[in-house]
C-alpha cells in the first residue's frame, strides 16, 4: 500500500510557483495568446432577442467584408435549418453565427453585415414572473415551474408543536456569473491531418472528446492544449458552442481561428450559479437541540431547467439542512425555467446558497433562544451517531474548528447582542460552517529520466492557477531527492497520459497520488536498470549516466490510500455597517480549514484567500440583473457586475488543520462556501435586523433599518 | 458588445457645418466663423486619417515596431494581436479592469482605451519590458515570492500598476497601494498578496496571519 513519505522536504512546504516567472513577465502563453501561423480573428453573432423565431439568416454580406475568410452558422442553428425545424433563439445572447477574418475590425464589420430576420416571441426572464400560471412558457410542453420534489423525515408538523422556539424566514440568492478573467474560448487549427485546439479549459479531455464527437473527427486526430488558462470556476468544460464555431471557421478558412468571447457575451451565455428563493422554518427544544425543519425552495437554471429537461437539477437543488442534523424535516424543492442563459457548475455548486439560508436561520434561532451562536452550533453540528468516534468525520473536525476558531477570533470578547454597538457605524460578528466532498480518482502519469540527469514528469491535467504544476515538481523532487528546479513538468496536453477534469476539488487528490506512485516506480526502475541501490540525491547524476543512450520512461497511475474525501471548514467574519449609508465594510475574515495533507502551503493559502474573496462578492456585490421588459441582461460588464476589489478586501487570517494521515483531499471549493453566510450573520449581528437577500447592498441595509425612502 | 465607430455614410466637413451657422448670423459673427472655419479646413486637410489602414511606428520597450492599422484600432489590439507581445491581456476592453495596463511616456494607461495612432511618438512599456524569466524586476520577484498570482491573467496588469505606483511613490502606505491599484480586477482573489508584494518591493514587510496546526495534537 503506497503512502506519503513521513519526512517531506518539498511536499507540504511553502513553495513559490514554478510558473511564476512566466506569468509575471507576460511570457506565459494562454490559449487566447497563441498565434499559430496565419491565424485569424473570430467573433460570434448572438441573438439580440430574449426569444425569437429566426426566419432568415444571410451570411453572404459578411463574406463580402474585406478581410473576412469564413462565415458559419452556429451548429444548433445549422442543424435545425437542415432538418426544417424552427430555429428558435431561447435567450438574449444565444449563438447565431460566427465569422473569421484578418482583424478584429473586419469581424466587427462582418457581424454587422449579417442579415437576420426574426419574429419575436413572448418571453419571461425573472423567476417571480415565470412562476405565474399565465407566464409565457419557456418550453412549450411543460410549465415553467417544475413539479416540486418533497422529502420528509420523522413527523415534522407534530415536531414543530414540540419546539420551545421557532423561527421563519425567506432567503434569496441571485444568479451569480463566473466571470473568469480570461473569457471562454479556443484557438482552433483544423488541418487535413487533424484538429489542434488551444483551449481555455478545466478539462482538456472534455474538450478533446467534445470536438472529436461534434466535428466527426477521429479521436486520435484531435489534440487539445491548455498550458495556462485564465480561470474557470466550474463553467469551462467541453468545447462549448464557441469551440465548435471556431473549429468550423478554421475548416472553412483553412487557417487557425481564435474565438474568445467578449466580456459582454461572457455574461450572457456560458453559465452561471442558479438563484434560490428559500422559505425556511426551524425549531428547537428548550435546551437548544434542533427538532424541526421545513424548507421550500425554488430557483432558476435559465433555459437549462424546466420542461424539456424535466426540471432537472442543474445545481438548483440545495442541500438542506446542510451541515446540521435535524430529526424531523420536510424539504421541498422545485426549479423554474426562464428565458436566460443556462446554469453550469459554479465553485461548490449548491453550497454557498445552502450555507447562506441555513446559517442565517440558525443565527435567528440562536438569538431567539438567547444562546451564543457558536455554542448553538457546537450543540447541533454533530456527526451521525454511527460516526461519533470518527475523527475524520467533517462534523467532528468542525467541532474543533469552531472551538479553536472562536478562541483565536476573540468571539466571546467581540460578541454583543444584535444591534447593540453604539453610534452610527455598528460592528458585528458572524460565523458559518461548510462541508465538501473533494476526493480523487484515476489519473495516469509518465516520467522520463535522461542520462544527463534531467527528468520530465508528464500528465494530462490542468493548472487553473491552483498550483498543480508546482506540486508535481515538489512530489518528484522529494521522491528523487532532487530540487524542484531540476524537474521539468509538462501538463495541459492530451498527448500526455490522461487525467480527469479539474472540478469538484478533485485535481490534487487525483493527480498527486499518480505522481507519487509513478515517480516511485520510476526510481525503482532506474535503480533496477542501472544496478545502483539508492539513486536518490547526490547519487542521481551517476546513476543516470548508466542509462546510456535511451531515456528511461516509466508509466504509472493513481492508487488508493493516498487521498480521501470530505472536508469541514468554518469561517468567522467581522463587519462594520454604516447605518447612514448602508455600506458594509468587511474588516476581517478568519478561515479555519482542513484539507488532509497540504501539498503546498503557499498555494493552499492563496486558494483559501481566493475562496473568501469570491464569497464576499457573493455576499455584497454580485448579481445578474435581467430586465423584465426587454429580456436582456442589464449588467454584462464590470462596471455594473461588481467584483470584490483591492479596496474592499479585508484582513484574511488562515488556520490550516494539518491532517497528513488523511492523504490529499482538495481545497478549491470549501473556502468559498460559508463566507457569504458568515458575513450576512455579522451584518445582522451589527444592525440588529436581518437582510435576508444577497447581495447585501446598501439599499437593502437601509430598507431593513426602515431608512430606505423607496420602501417608505 | 463593443461597438466600432462605423461609417454610416453621413459626412460633413467642419467648415461647411460652421458656415451654415454663419449665414444666419450677423456680418461680424459670420466673419469670425469664416476665419475659424478656414483654420479648421487647413487643419483637416493635414490630419484626416483613414478609415483605411495606415502605416504607423510604435516605440515599444525601446524598439520600434512598424504596423499597419485602421484608426479605430486600440493600442492593446495593435500590440496584443499584431505583435508577439501578448503579455497585456484583453479582459473587458472598456477601461474597467486594468488587465491591459501599459506605461505610455511614464504614465499608466488602459491600452484598450487609447488608439494605436495616438501612441505614436510616445515611449510605450509593456509587462515584457519590465523583465523576463531569469532577469525579473524587483516588483516581478516580489509577486512570485509573495504568491501574488494564481491563474496569472490579471498579473501583468497588476505588475504594471504596482510598478507605476512605486515609480511615483517609492514608499507607499497600504492605503496608497489599495487606492493606486484599485483599477485592477482579479477573480482568483490574489489581492491580499498583491498588497504584500507591492509593499515588499518597496522594502516594507507585511505578512498575513497564517498558521498550520497539527490536528493530531489538538485536544
């Protein structure tokens, strides 16, 4: 049974990124940077209607624009035209066609030249409106609101009668947009001997398989490269419509074509986090034990839910009562379709909204019971009886995280009754917990050792900014007794042994075991082949010399025992609320997080910072706004879709629980789950009333305080 | 969608526009307007450029680069898409995110919002001009050391921003760094470490509190 070395010099150290020099100097080539010989610029024409039946598309005028080398219909449009079916645009921003030319300017002119005629159809873009019986139907064959699914445990109606305290609330979260800095896109070169695609993707294999299938090109003739990529957060899997369009343009133009979305288009069409509208009722016994829980939620995944997709999850369904165990529950969930871009997985799908709703109602109940919110959580965040003695159960881990975190945060000293801090600028604190799976699976890797002592480690995985490339070097260095600078790491190419997609916090628990086992096998093979008993460290150069002309190539794969699943995580937030302006300032966030064996402390801490900052955006600034009358996205750019900035970022303190015996688990998602909940609880604690809708804007704070003129 | 300034077929010279005012005004005013119009026509004749592409020379990182660009081409588009210097990124194309930041005659600008034509005769510095792997600037080294980067797409813009700040203000306070670099966005969340890197490059040490606790040793 393989195991992580107990003595680790580079693994678990504080190590800078080996690709740092390329990123800080502009030398790193992202898929949106590559300039293959003769490359063309490509752009996409999108529906300006929220819903319309296209009656005519004429691409010829585009082809006449000087510099334009190709014009194609979007694959779905072409297919429907060919089959004689209606070509219906189902949301503002859906793809119609693509053009490629020698300059961006030619493409802009070409898009304007394309003639499209359409009959507008009735549409509905907001959840509240779509629920109504007389709302225009998103899908002809089914109502917008799906039949809810209901799950019950125990006897909830009776149980509420037995509670000493009951609280109710209605909590909403918005549709959140991924907005990675590098938009979705690909540079595709379709030649007679195959397709090469530089993809901004979290899964080169997913792009590879998608292109092979969509373009009907043999899998062995498709190559996908993603050496660097500018962020994904869950939405970048598969070639996308934009990838298929880029490929067809390349085929027609007989030249490589780069199609990357504009920021505007990025916010219309390539995924989002579903909204939620959560009606929650929670009751507890006099001693503070949770006893009854009722939950009724709906949300939208855009056109990706309802009717034709049978109201499928698409991440709309939430986890309720999330990390808390309640013996009597009724959980009712539904989805509502609207004529807007479809949802996709977004960092810890379903968890941030679940955490927000649950942790908010928990704090309400704690206040009603007169119990300290931390004590209330310690009482109720417990493992299932059969896991009570399992130190690795997330609830047991969170018990320790709550206690230690509260002490380090100064919870007892800082906690005041809600709304009791003096003056117009009120301070408050809040906390929230999280749970996430993570975990790894099959990954293959390859190590090539050369007689000059140089060594390459190859794996078809991705580094999204997560530090994958770096920990591969650290692991190899520790196995071979070398320095990380002596390891050449090659990733992001489907020519290398396959790994899975980078999602679900599964990359490090998938890749790191494969690297460890493969390097260990490679070392053994080197020693066997050369007869050197211990080839590590200072013996390395001489051992390698004995290899002779042919380098030694060793293949290996992921094995059990080096990774596991399920993390906890708790966050504490301190805020200041200006009750005259409604402005919320986050002063400090403390993260107490476990992640099994930490591969690289430096990059792990950055991930935790990043999760908090994204969660803060969810709490205070981000929401996609649809215009009821025109059906368009009102805020598809950064001046109106607001991200957390350097000016807002609070002091973030990180405490990492080191649990090497659990192996590697994955840390990308846990850190963004409880942040908004902790901040929302801190705001409620500060001002004494609850804003139960994200984002917590100044207007909502003033309204909660009864100071908003609009609501007067 | 970013709209280009398209030619819609309507064209009027400034002189004739001003003249149309002159005919309905008093004689004195007409004479004045005529004089201004004459000056403008002279100026117009010398400076009408485009809409077709024209040759330009840009001074980038100390080297002249010759390009042929339409007047509507931005400095970002020209450098990023017409030269191998792809370090500056197009992220928003409308002056809201800073990923395209360049120094032009020592001033930090959003290159997506400057026309390539207007950058002629000026000294342009891109991130590639600050350093390269093996020979990085103090700011670039500080970024790596403090891990002020993750996916790296915002990094060139921030490196430019911090470099520009330290050129003007070699010992900034934390508040000054936040204010100066507030025009750069990051989605991965590297802000705390960018702050640390900026201060480190200025010779000021600031670290965030991080701690690793052995779970096995916890009570």
